[in-house]
């Protein structure tokens, strides 16, 4: 499986990533092994999507990282489902 995921920290900073191994990616983020998230304060897995096809997952990540309508729609959808 291939995963596109969103991390959030205590100060509401967000990080969007892609990984084939979500468990390993989370471990690396939590132990400061990923420079982009090293300064995040207590990052946690906020949202993820899983795909069988690597190409589709990478395209989804690329689309979301353009921070356009798809990204905005995703954040709105997440907010609607948080109790």
C-alpha cells in the first residue's frame, strides 16, 4: 500500500507527506529523523489515504501539495468529521 498523509502538531502546523510504509514514516517523524517535521511540537497522524497504485498516490500528493482547491476541500472535509 501507498499512503498520502497529513500530520498535525500541538500548534496546528500541518505537514503533508507520502510513504509506502506509514508506520515507519510516523516513527521517523516522531524521532526527529525527517528535517521537514523536526520542529513540529508533538506531531500526530491527522489524516491519511491509502492506495494500491504508487502512481496514483504520488499524483494525489502532488495535487494536494499544490495547495489549491483539492487541499482546501480536504481540510474542510476533515473538519466536518471531527467531533
